């Protein structure tokens, strides 16, 4: 009587003697990131209400500021050219806020804990949320710019100016999304995540987005002039006008890169401690 060997080949993926599947090699970071980017993108497409809100609210703000307040702020009718960059950044903030809620949901519903039992890097779920949010916000910003052109926005930017302006807006979108992803990580519920980022949505109003900093009260001008959103808006405004952003472009880029670096470092520090609870 012969004895059948119960030793599986090292590279075999067939059943073990007990009928259990042998462990799969696991997914790498790039493969897992691709999967989670697709997952977050599908969630965004299916959440029609959130997508419409991310686009319609900034568009409504632009119409209100242009047609209701614009005549008082700039009687000459050039207010639309002034306000569009600020509206674009406001749009980015509203869109990125959904990232905090999505991350918090994954953290509080057991999704992350489930991923820890699977052969995938669980932290790549944050990559998926971030990349999908950046793409979603770029699309929403594009819609806002198209509406602005439809109602009279006539930028003098050349092709290179457009490339640099869109690149700067994309860098800011990445920065604000990284911050909201980190807030979603530390929040203990989706509602708390939504509340934590609420203050950030008001930063464009305390900047040069809608009115010149010089028109604000003296005690507020210092903050408005040196917060990160103001140089981004001023640089984008100069690029849309077809002029050089000068030092504002360097300051805006430094702010965005710095915010991304800090948010990424905090996320890398907090994630293993948060999921270990």
C-alpha cells in the first residue's frame, strides 16, 4: 500500500490536506492602491447628491457674489475675473471635506480591521480616498471654470499660464485633501470628521478670495495676508490674467508642499496607532 504525499508544492495554490486554501502571495502597494482608488471612485460616482453639492454650491456662490454683491464691490463689472480663483479654491474645500467622512466611515465600520486580516497593505485605502478625491475635485473645479466662462469670465492666460494655473490648483487640492484624510483618520465618527473640517471651509472667506485684504479690519489683515490660501489665490489670479505670479507663486507652492508633507507625516504616525485600538 502506498502512502500519498501530503506535502504541497511550495508554489502551489491548491488546497492543503485539510482542504484549506494556501495563502496567496498578497497584493503589492501599487496593486492595492489601484483597487482602492477604483473603490473610492465608484463610491463618488454613486453618491450623486454629494457630487452635485460639491459642484452646485460653489457655482451658486459664484452667481451670488457676481450678480448680487459684485455691483457693490466692483461697479465696473470686472468682479467676476477677480472672484473666480477664490471660488475654485472654495470648490476644492467642499469637495475635499467628503474625504474626511469617507475615511472616518472606513475607520469606524470595521473596514480597516477587516483589511488587516487580508494580504494587502491596509494603509492604501487612504491612498484610494485621496487620489479619488483629487480627481473628483479637479472635475468639479473644471465645471466651475466652464460655468464662469459661460457667464463672462474671460481669462487672458496663454497655454503655459493655464498649465501652471491648473497645476497650482491641483497642488492645493492635493494639500487640502491630505489634511481632510488625516482629520478623518483621527475622528471617532463620520459626523465628527465633518465637524473637524468645518472651520477649514471658512478660510477662503478670510483671504483675498472675495475682497482685497486691504479692505478688512486692521487686526484681521495680518492673518488674511499670510494664511496659505491667499498666496494660492493671488498666484492663480495672476496666471489667469496672463501675468507672472512672482513671489506669490513660490510662496503658494511652498505652503502647499509643506501642508502635504506635514499631513502625510501625521497620517503615517497616527494610522498604525489608530488601527491598533
